[in-house]
C-alpha cells in the first residue's frame, strides 16, 4: 500500500465508525474548554468531566475565577492530579485574560501559548474545538497510532503533528484528530491491544510493530 492509499483507507474507515465524533470534554464556551483541556493533562477526560461541574459552579469565567484563591481552586481540582501546577495556571491565565484580552480567550496560537500552563497541544485543542480553526492536536493516542500506521516515525509529537498535517487534508483536521482518538481508545490501546479488532493497523501497520505483536 502506498502512503496515499494508507491515508485514504484511514479516512474512510474512521468516517464509517465515527461520522460525528463528539468533543470529549464537557464545556459551554472557549473559557470552560480551555480550563478543561488544561486539567486533562496526565488525566482522563472522564475524570475531568466529573470535576469541572464543581469548579464551574463556583467560577465559569475568568472574573469569578480570580475571586477564588489558588488554594481554593486546588482543593476542587485535586482529584485530576498535578493540582499545584494546574491551580496556579488556572488562576494566572484567568488574570491575564482579564488584563490583556477583556476576559476573552484569544483566537490565535501566539496569545494562547503565552498563557500559564498552556502548551501547544492545549492551544491546538482550543483553536480546533472552540474556534473551528484547522489544527491537529497530537495527544498520546494520535502519537501512538501515527507510528503504528507507519505514517510518522514516532520520534516526538512535534514531528507527528507535522506529518499528520502534511498527509491529511486541512479541511478534515479538526474532525479527524477526534476520530483517531476515539479509534485508539476503542480498538488500538497501548495496553491489552487485540490486533484482530484493530482493522486499520492490521491492514496498514508498520511491519516491525506487527512482527513484534505476533511474536508475543
């Protein structure tokens, strides 16, 4: 199979399985999405979705958030992990949004990535899911599958993002990154992986990955 045939196969199969992939993090606007994505670092979307209602009940906008102390924020978000860093980030970015952006979440990478605790991946998710601006956020699932599918060398997420953007049409990036995440969770997990269910990897997978799997 050529690279182009592999890419077309991936797009076709994912479209069949997930024609309308929902955004996994519960939110109501760009600000609540930004906070949810920040909280999801090294945690699960499911866990974040149990904590954000408690946080947003007290503060669902930057003006209310800065009325809370870092300690109060931390007490609420503790179950998602990394709470010391995340609580400082949430307080700090809320303050900057008020001071520099009239309380609004900026719609560009430069301003987003200047916010405390907001890296490139978080900014990409916000650009894609809050503002519908074509982006390709690469999480561990996408990084794993792009390598398994022989579409990227797996060196690092920066390279994986470059390869994904080069191979897939820009107009489907926002939908496709979600489709890959759902597929990875359901059919191609890091652990307890059953290749018989993973039709995409079985057909286009990297030879070394397939050989290693079957050797086991």
